[in-house]
């Protein structure tokens, strides 16, 4: 994972002084990286000790190691994120910003992905008799798409975005249940409550979230982390849903690749039925 990706992954969990340090390095150029730790402290209004702790929070042993890594990342990873939606933007520019942010968040998530965690989640999905996908808002929409994906390989999957339904369903979970809890912030209470109830009843749970230290991440067997540095557009969040869906598709694809030959044959048959049902025959085109 690149140093900039590490900063973006933990950004919203940082204290104010740490965010000032993070902002300094996210906007840094090569000249800024020549500064000593004392000079960085003066520029950010932080103490030398705070900067050292910031580096350790990101997983670096020292300020020097962090600077060397960031310098390398700046050389090979140009910043592709444009400020999102300014009043008076040209429509074409606004569209480019949407794509730019989505691409950047997907690249960051790819850099942060834990392939071992995805393998564990796929194995649990295959072993389960039923899959519950819990999510509210945009995450609820992703949960519904996840339900459709797992249905393609013959898994009984149910997505839920109603808090009451989540809790009731989790109350009936057992060791043959696989639960996927989705929350960008990792702090969506109904999702966390349902996941905890399900695990208490023996279910295996995975959490799709952006924050490794969030309550959801602490409540699951496997963390499936995205790495989105999101902005808010008025009251709507941008595109964490794209990264969430990509994580779930990764679990689905791995599970599908490990499915029995009979399942693959069924999938092919289903695809033929779908084509016959909803596609216009070529002779009508």
C-alpha cells in the first residue's frame, strides 16, 4: 500500500492535529519533502512528537522512512483526484471529476486489499446455506446487487436495509449462515447490531468498511476494507459504493471459481434462459 493510500485510509479517524499533518503531506511536493521534522512541525503547528506518532500510526518506524516512501510514491503516483464539483464547472469537467475520483478510489482500494481476507470470505460463502447482506442507504443498494451475484451460483442470499428485518434475521442465524455487513463509516448502528447478534448465534461475519478501527471492523471475523478518500456532495456521499461493490464482486468471483462443475453448468443454463427471456432476438435488430 502506498503512503498516500495509507493516509487516506485513516484520514477521517485522525485527531485535528494529525489531520493538519496529513493535509501537509497529501499536498506535499519534492521540495516540501526536503524539510526536516522540526520544520514540518513549525509549518503544521504540531510538535515533533506528534509527527513521529503520525508516522507510526501509518506503520512506519521513523519519519525518515515515511519521507523516503512518500518521495517514491510522488514520483510514480501523480495525483489524479480533482476537486469535486465547483459551482460553475463545465459539464464535461464535472463528468471527468466523477470518473477521476472513482478510478482513484478503486486504485487505492486495490492497493489496500487483503487477499487473504477475500479468500476467507469466499470460503465462508461457499460453505454457508444462506447469505445475509446488511446495509443502509447506498450500502443497501450494494447489498442488493450482492444478493443477485450470489444467486447466480446457486446460493440463497438475502439483502436487507430495514433495521428491524436485519435484527430478526440475525436472530435466526447459525453456524451455516454467512453475514456481510456493509457500512462505509463502519458506524452504522443497525448493521453493527445485526452482525453482532448473528455472530453470537454462530454465523461467520465479514464487514465491508473503509475504516479498520471502526466498530463494524471490530465486530466481524474478516475485514474487507476499501480505501476511499471521500468528499461529500451536499448531503450525498460520492462513490464508496463502487469500491464496496468491487470488493463483493471479488468475493463472488472467487467463490464462483471454486464452485462445483454442476454449479457452473447451472450458471450457463441460467444465462441462456435470461438471454431468451429479456434479450431481443437478433432478427429484430
